[in-house]
C-alpha cells in the first residue's frame, strides 16, 4: 500500500511520543510505502486533491530502560513530488489542533478525494462535525454536568451550583487553557473575560470530578472498538493529567463501565467515519472525544508490550481488501 500522512512538520514531532510516527513506523515495518506532507502544501487541481508528497524512511524507536529512544537522525525524506492524493491507498489527516479556518479549508480539499479509491482517516466531514469538546454532549447519560456558554452570568450560576468546575476552550489541545474554577474566586470575572475574549467565544464549563486526581484515562478506539488505554496521572503541581503538561503515563485496564461508554459512542463515530479516536474518561464519565490527532499509542505500547500502530495499519489493509 501507499500511505500518505498529513502531519505537522516532521522535525517538530517527538518520535518517542507521537502516534503519527508510531503508525508510520508500523506501516514501514509491514512493507508499505510511507509519504508525508503538511496542510499548506495541498491544492485543488482540476477538481482533485493534490499535494507535495515526500517519501520518508524511518529508523524505528527502541525501548531502553522503559523509555522509547530514537536516533538523532530518526527520519530521512526525499524530494517533494506533486501527486494526486487518489494515487494513495489511504490518507491520514494528522495535523494537530486547534481547528482553525486553514484547518477547515484543508478538510474541504480532502473532500475531493474519491472515497472509492482512497480511504481518508479521519473523514473530513467527520472532522468538521466533531468539535473535540462539544461532540461529547451528544452522550448526556455518560458525561459530567456540562454547559457551553460565553455568558458570564450563565457560567457564574453554574459555578455557584457546582462549587467547583473546569473551564475548557473549545479549540484547545494538550490541556492548553484549561482552568480550575471555584465559587467565590475573586478572579472569576477576569478569567471569564480572558477565556471568552470578552464574551465573543463560548467555552465549555464542566463539573469538576474529584476522580481527576487519580487520572484522566485515554482510550484509543479503532473503527468503534476500544483497543487500548493509558491513565494520565496529574503531577503534584497541576490538576491536569495531560502528558503535554507533565502528566505521568500509567498502565491501566478498560473497565466494564468504560466498555459501556465505548459501545454507546461507537455507532455515532462509525456514522461520522471517525475511525481513529481517543476518548477521555474520568471517574467513569466521558469528558472529551479527540478526533484530530489523538495521541497515546506510544505510551500504551510501552506499558503493555503491544503495537497499536500495527493494529491500525492491519485494519487499513483489511478495510481496503473488502
């Protein structure tokens, strides 16, 4: 197979952490051709999606003292070739959030790929549909009490009722901009003004779950099925468990309650063609559905001696052979 990955510049990726690199390595080890590009090198030519693709060769990371270790020159790339994306068997959209206007324009370009010829992971329509914070609100039976608003009075009433809550920007990633709020905070007005850009942008405000101290579980789902999980435990200096802000990855199983959550979410994910997804669960409650470039593969592989990247690529093989 020929697989293209739309990623952030490869030099900025962390090969020991990034799930895109894990999938590209797995594809290479399984004998497939791996190509990369970035979103601003895509075009529409004669009604088709094209891009400047570069063939990439990777030196796989190695597990040393329970940590992934990469060589300094862990990748080699060839020159750019302007290519119709339909020449690829599959295209992975793996650009990190935030979902900006240029990001949305990229999904419009990907819409023009003939799906009978090339699989797109995740579907561009699905990416536009699934804001990673708001999407979870479809599943009210398994989420903590949540509001979305830019109105200071609405938010204040919610905080007063719940006593404590977590504020999340709708377009953030890796824990960026997430704040802990308590009733009576003298900085409340300033926090809301800054977070909502003085009432111009809504934010999510979610009831604080005390179980967050024990970890924020990332469950990786592939075509609606949970295939692995990692617990992200906050450091002593931060209430957030995101690994990007210092959370520690810990081995953990998927509980019966979490299997129920996955089963509830799966039909909608499949309907929206959101094939590779990371859901976040705290204390048995769904808090987010991550669809743009979910991470967690490297940590799950390291802690469980598995290869989720290989599972993903073999799933692509099977899907394309049907």
